[in-house]
């Protein structure tokens, strides 16, 4: 243990580079080497979810679970009162192989979001208000998820405040709409 006045710099003891090499090698050996079939299945699953493999792998590594559902804010879907969902969103949702839940924001009613979703959304619920408390946001998100495990749900949003819902709902992660639909 370094004493008082130690600046935390590298050790000057002999053999430091060998210990660093040994430590790095041991850490590398601990990382999992996935069998090729498991890797192929994960690449296929990422494609079914419309995600890049790196994004899918990082979400899976962080949560420890597969992505089973998506929460889409009405902003991310580009659905506003009196409008239908744009064609690029429709195409992306049609190919998605997971549960799709919409979060209607502002004056948009959940029923309107479902209709604008052209039958591609499995459900729609009111989104947490813009400046909702943490507890209120959590309650709204739990109501939207129902029995789905929160750590298996990815949130796709289009506003800065929506990213905070991820922590409130204990969701698997947050993706900006431009990245998911882009």
C-alpha cells in the first residue's frame, strides 16, 4: 500500500512489466469465447430486432438478458395529433420481431397512437409527463410494461428528457430515434 506523499505513479520495482503482462493475459483469458453457433444466433437476433450487432451485444452484456420488447415514444415514431406514422417507421416496425409498445406524449391519446401505428404496435400507454417526478415516471413505465421484464426492454426516444426514463423504469437501455430508424 503506497504511503503518504505517493503520487500514484508506476512502480519502480523490478518485474513490473512482467506482472502487467501477466495480469493482462489473465484478464484476456477470462473473457468468454463464444462458440460460433451462439455468435451466429446473436447476429441473427440483432437483425430481427433491427439493431447493429454491437448495439445488441452491448445491451445484452449490460442487462444480462435478451431484448424482448421496445418502448417507442410518439416523438420517435413521428406521430403527432392528426398525423399517421411515416413510411420509414412503418417499414422498420413491420420487420421487428419483439413486442412493440407506444408511449403517447402530450395531447396525443394512446388510442390515437395505436390507430396511427397501423396495427404495428402491440399496445399504447400514456408517457410520463415532461417534468414528472422519478416515482411518477417509474409508475407510468411499469404500467406500460405490464408483465414484461424491464431489463429486457429497450427505449427508443427522440427527446433529451426521454433518456431519463431509462433509469426510472430500470430499462435495458436507450436508443435515439435517429440511430434506430436511421
